[in-house]
């Protein structure tokens, strides 16, 4: 039985136990990076695989260790979906108390910054570490398809912000971006300016998902407008900025979903759409 109480004997995918590595991050700290491998990984020694890099790694695999008590449910998703290719999932843990700074590439521009206790701006260092240390490490130690068209990156909230930033900062590395509940409103002007000046490659797939009930009391305390609308605006403005920059509409998918909230359950519900969109025509 799987974690949903369903019989797995007819599933297309059976995944190996998760591999765990500890890599030195940009500040010399040990960072846990976990890799989910397909079952046939050891059996087919000549086979190479696409890779999905995910932030907030504590929330990716197991609900018992997820911040909200609900994981992204990726293991059941991959087991149950025959049309997806076998792939590696690389889950990079966040930095705990330093998460806010690490996932924001610029100093914060929101109201009432003192309520957060963080100033932001370490995202550029973190992104460089992922692109120039973590990815080469994975490509060296595992049989990956290292080309950008087979390199996906996904995250939610501030994790979505850092995915969007990394896509523009390293367009030669990442060929598909999954951006869930984008929280670029924490530094909107700097974010949109950067994206407009650093265009994605034309064939980059970008999946953008946001709900209409994303905001909460903490977000509202930082804003001078409705926090629900702030999340919707961030996603719309990012989408529009990509279009104005000449990105092909066929490679963009924006989903604004009624009543959905800022919660792993909703991101998990739509992760399969992101994968299907990313791997279409490959």
C-alpha cells in the first residue's frame, strides 16, 4: 500500500530509497540534498535521466517533516503517472531561519520590514551555489541528462521567487520553471526589472500557478494592499513581463485558481500539470 492507502502493484514507477548527500553551501555549512532515483536506475547502467531541482527540500517527500504537515506528494504522483518519463528529483533543504534571506535576491521593498526580522538579498549567492555547485555535483555523481531542456526547477512562494530569478540568471542551465504562488511582491520592482533585462531562452517552459486566497495575516501586515491580490498581481506581472520580452505564449502557462490557498496541498495538486507541460513534445 502507498501513503494514500492504494495498492501500488500496478503502478508504472517504483522508486528507489532516497539518496542523501551533504554539500557545503556558500557559507561553509552542511546542506542536506536528497535525490529520488527511479527503480531501474541501477538496472539500466546506460540510461540517463532528466532532473527536477526543488527548493524547500524538507517539504518535498514526506508530510511528517514538512513545515505545514503536508508534502508535495511526489512519490505517489510519480508512481501513479505512467506518461511521465523516469526522472531524478533533487530536493535541496532550505536554510531554516535564513530561508527568507536566501530566497530573496534583493533587499526587501515591502512595508513594515521590521516585522520580518530579515532584510533579504542573499538569493544571488544561493542561486549561484545551486547552478555552479549542486547541479555539477549531481551531474557528476548520477547519470543525468545535463542539457537545459532536461533540467527543471520548481518552488513555491519565496521558493517560486528564487526559481524565477534562477531561470533569468542562468537561462543556459534551466529549461523549465515551475513557479507556484510567486511571492515576488517582497521586492517587485527589482524583480520585474531583472526579468525584463535578463530574458529567458525562447523555448523555456514556464508554469505559473496562483490561487485567489493566498494571503494571510503575516503577509497583510507587510503590505499596503490586499495580500490575496498581491499574489495574483505578482503572477500576472511576471507573465506579462515575459510576454513583453518576446517569450512565446505556447511556452507559458498561467493558472489563477479560485479559492486555492498558500498551501502545499494545492501545489501538490498541480505539480503533475507542471511535469506534463515541461515534458510535452520531448
